[in-house]
C-alpha cells in the first residue's frame, strides 16, 4: 500500500516535478534541457565519445520510461518474427 494519501498525490500532480525518495526532480522543459546540457558538458569534459554518451542517455531514458522500453521490445520482437516469416523459417498462419 502506498505511503502517500490521496491529498498528497493530488498535490504532487498539480506541480511540474516528480519526487523520487527525498530528491525532488523538476520536470519543466527549460530545466530538463539545462540538465541535458550539463550532462553533455560533463561527458565532453570526461572525454566520453558521442556514441557512448548517446547510448548512456538513451539507456537512462528507457530505464526511466518502462512503457517505452516495453513498446520498443514488442516492436523489435514483431519485426524479428516477420523477418523469420519472410525467410520461410517461420510458417504463416
């Protein structure tokens, strides 16, 4: 059972931020863009190449958005099955 009351949940949903444990994360677009810019600056300063940065950022996005990860996995699985059907490995029903 959730430790938040309905009133607390309604209060949180009216504000543009998320609470993760004790950390409050602002989700307004300018703050999000600023956070991404800071991450890019840190990556460049640490000599991280672009592919590694993009892979890490995309992995973090999918970790924060399980629904998107599930949709992508489903799409990939369907595409794989279709490729098998096209090659004649998997029969068409």
